[in-house]
């Protein structure tokens, strides 16, 4: 009877036959850091240290952080409906947290005023659009009345700098 071999198993078997797993660095040696580990989650803590992962916040603290960062969150949005949707979603999650207490310290999280968020977003958009972003555009040459108007020559060095 033939044994079923998956594609992955076949790739591994063929690599072993070619000798690609021979003489690997660290082969036959103990894994570093395995000796004298009293904590069963030592590998998780090591991963967090190596990768620089921030531990997750309790739900109330995470929502508080979202409320504080809301102006930066809605800043790149293009329309008012999207800003309202983000603010209303945040309020719904705050209300859900109040209804179902979760683990972590008891922290009161205040909802946001959707109209105030939208007004702040509008002010930020108006400020961005009012501020000049570069040199004033060149004036077009006066029309001579002879056929099509010529466009001024583009200065590629200005466009790419």
C-alpha cells in the first residue's frame, strides 16, 4: 500500500536526499537559552524582547488611547461621512465596554462628541488647504490671437527637486 505524501512532505524529502539539511549551523547543539528556564512562557517573553513588541493594553486603556489619538486618526480621511463613521464606531465600542466590564483596571472612558470631532476635522482641512504648498504658479503669456496658445516650457528640475 502506497503512503500519501503531501507536496510539502515531498519537498522536504527531496531536500534531505539532496543533502540540503547536512552541516547546518548549530546542528546537534542545545537551543540557546533553554537551560534553567523556570517560566513556561520564557519563549514568548524572549520574542517580545527580540521583536520589540509592545504588550497589549487592557481594553479600557486601549480605548482611552484611541480617543486621545482620534484627531490624528481622522486627519487623512477625505469626507465628513467617513469621519462621522469613525467617531460613531469609537462611541459604540466605548458604550459596549461600559455594558460589559472586561479584565484590567477599572478605567472610565468618555465617549467623543461626533459634531466636535467633525468640526475639528473641518478646521484642520481648511488649514491644510489654505496654506500655500509651494511657489505661486507662473502667469500665462498673453494671447496673441494667432491660433493656439503656447504653453510655457516645463522646468523638469523644479518638478523633481
